[in-house]
C-alpha cells in the first residue's frame, strides 16, 4: 500500500469516527432533553424525527440501521414518559 493510499484510508476512518461521535452526542443529548423537559407528545415526536433526519444526513442510506439501533431507545422513553401502550 502506498503512503497516499494509507493516508486516504486513515482520513476516511477519521471522518467516519467523527460522524459516529456526532450522532452519538446528538442521540444522547436528545434523549436527555426529552426526558427532562415537559413537551407535548407531538413536539417530542418531532424531536425524534429531527434526530433521524440528521442521522440520515450523516449516514445516507442507513435508515434501517437507525431504526434498529436508536429508534427503540426513543420509543421506550416516549412510552414511559407519556404512558403510551
């Protein structure tokens, strides 16, 4: 592997790690915000949709991954907070 190829791979990995950290912070912050504020259910759902849109900007074509990993956390929080069945 040539040095330029190695640098390119490292740059791509660094960029992906940055996007992962950004998404993780966004999700964690949003979950804490939803848990600690008194919002109507519709506004809380809009926050979740906003997080999902941002996740898809960071990781296009990964909607199914978001739905499998993060959506259950949001649903569980909303279910508990708003006593949904």
